[in-house]
C-alpha cells in the first residue's frame, strides 16, 4: 500500500515515503549502486532503476525516492570504515543499516546495534567514464554543484567552500581529455572553485531554477541568449576569507560584500555577457531624493542585456560604513550599437542612511558621498559626488539612554552573543579571558556619579573572577564591577558601582571584560 501524499505539492518534503516497493535484500549477487558524493562523506546511493535509496517510517531501506527531500532528508548515507569493510549509516536517523528479516533495515539509533559490515567494490569511477566520453566529443559540458536538500540547509552546515573532491575530479578529467570542456555550477551558494575559475574555457553558474532551468541553460550555452545574470553574493577565493561560523559581527570580521577587505574570487554583482557595454558620464542631483543619471552603450558585437548597478559609498565616515552599497539597479536590453540614458530616483535615507546605534535611530550624516555606476561592486565605470547638509552628529546621551553593550563602536577580543533565547544581543570575551569595548563621544553632562552593570554569568570555577572595568581614554579608571555567578548565561543580574571620580562632558569610554560573563547593558546616573 502507498501512504497518502499531498497531491498538490511538488516538494518532496511534503510527500510520505513509499512502502509499496520491496525492501532491498542481500544475496549472492552484488547490488549495483551509483554513489553521488556531495562532500563531507554524504552519499546518495541510487539503484539501476534510477530511484534513490530511502528509509520509510517502517525503517526498511528501499529504492523508492525520485529525488532527495524532506525537512529531514531520508536519502543520505555515509560510509564508515570497518576492519572488515564498511558500515553504512543512515544520516536521517543516525542508525546503521543491517540485514534483517524482510530485507535491509536501519537499526534504531539507541538500540546498540552496530550494523552489518558491507564490502564496497568499485566497478567504475565517474572520472574514468568522463574521460572516455570527453575524449570522443567535440565539446563537453560538466555540471557540478549541490542538491538544494543536501548540504545547504539549517541542519547541514558545510565545513569548507571548496568543491567536494568527487566533483573536482570529473571536470579535471574532462578538461584533460578535451580542452573544449565548459564547467557549469548549479548551487544554492558560492564555491571557492580556485583553478576551476580559470582552467575551463567557460564557467557558468546558475541557482536552482524551475522546470525550464535545463532549457534556459542550453540556450545560454549554445549562444541563443546572451547571459545577463549577476551574482547575488560574494564568491570568496577560500574559506579562510570567512569569519567563524558563529561570528555575527560582520563589521569587525570584515565579512560580506559590504565590508570584505580582500580580493574576492568573484565580487557581488559580477556577471559576464557575450557582448560589451560602455558607460558614459554619471551625474547626481539632490532633489526630493537623489536623481542619478547615466548613459550606457552596447559596444559589443551582439544584442544583449546589461544590469546597470548603482552604488553609494561614504569615504571618511565617522562610523565604519560599507565600502559600497547597492542602492539601485536596472536590467536593460540593448541592440548592438544602441545607446540609452537611464534615470534612477533613490530616497536619500535609503541610499545614504544607516542605523545609528548611539541614538537608536536611522540617520543620514552630513558630508560628501560618492555615487558609482558599474557592472559589479568591483567594476565601477563612473563616479559622481553629492553633498548632504545638516547639523553635526550629537554625542551619545548616556545619562538618558545608557549603553547597550552590543552597540559598541569598536571591539577587541569580543564576540556578539544572544542576550536571551528569544531576542536581544550581548557581548562576551571571545576566549573567556579579556575583551575590550570602545564607545565614542559619550555625553556625561555635568557628571555621572554611579553606574549599573547588567550581566550574566554561569557557574564559576575556584578563583575564576569576572569583572567589568570602565575607564576613560587617558587611562583614568572610573569603576570596577565584580559580577557574581548568576546561575546561567541567560540569568542576568544588576551590579551597582559608585564613580568616585565623576566623568563630565563628552568622553570616549573604554570597557574591559574579564572572565566568562555576558554583558548586556551599562547605565549611568548623575
């Protein structure tokens, strides 16, 4: 019998696994399976019928899935080395595959069953088949990438940006056998493709499209359509360019296309075409908003589409704003030799504004800004400037608002953490040793005489002190507050401390954290 499924959904996550097909059995004749290796040891075995091995609610292994899917994918396995062969582990349940009455079955995770030892015999390697096919072909297209249900979801983080080794080998084999071997990447995310960015004569990336994705890909490869896609993210040269997975301070870690200081493999907005486009002079007028005007010409040999991208930057800003930020874009189709004048109307607040943590509001600082037009965030063809008038930024009103710890201006040895399980931010020492925060231009008015520290701290080892030390730029220590154990990282307490030397006027405030505490907020009163 077949279990009921959602007839109106094409998402395999909404479809129950089939139990009408017989489970796999073990006999004298080996079972032929093709193994797709998605990296990190994740495999999807596939039977000669074309169906993937999957596990239904009854625990039996069947060749019954048209494709991987589900909130918890049931079609992924991993091979674990054993002295006599390999154990096959089902990733969806964590149990091992074993021979049982009725066929292959996944043992319950906590049953203590180690699983059956299988012998893996490689009949043919994928790169060998690719070599033979490529050697006798006029041209070759190698498609690699990820399945959107594998390795690109909340429960399955990747440990590297590199292509899996089993996907590196096919394109290398094809390129060695036939220099006319193009590489197509189909993925949910960037790869650090390294040599693959230069060795093949063509590299084409596409996200996971719909039912016409294959047709669209073929039309681009055969030149029926000039490509006009642009990367919606930065492609890094190596995973070494990325911060720690749980480091959410993209400014301090210089992450994403906004703050990255290095040279990316492919920048945000990058994309090539079969034709070329030229940019004329750029002008910006300050009216109700910003009116940006630029001229674009198809200077190449073919008709095609250009994605004109407008960016803003703020050199010399008082706060660390992005290198450049996309504020407008437009896709325009131009015949060969055609020229067009484009106008963009952009609100000033959206184009030049930022969230001012010192005052808890969206703001636009006065000053001179640069507006750029180009083909990507790294290929800017024209630049103009615009000046915004207004009063200078006010200092932090610390007597009225206090200081949220996560709203610092600069930090060293600090990591952003969750304030509670539900909402809010706090800070902690990166290595539970020493961390430092800087809050610029704090207005203490006529003077602050006391301070409150809102912090949390779990169980402490003997001799493990946790303190918050506050001092001024000249080294004057205002106060040191000791934070006692509070019973957990989300259990906050308020510690009060007097300020024997009351700070007055506008001062830069330096804070040093020691020990395993989480600092949420500081308050001041005068």
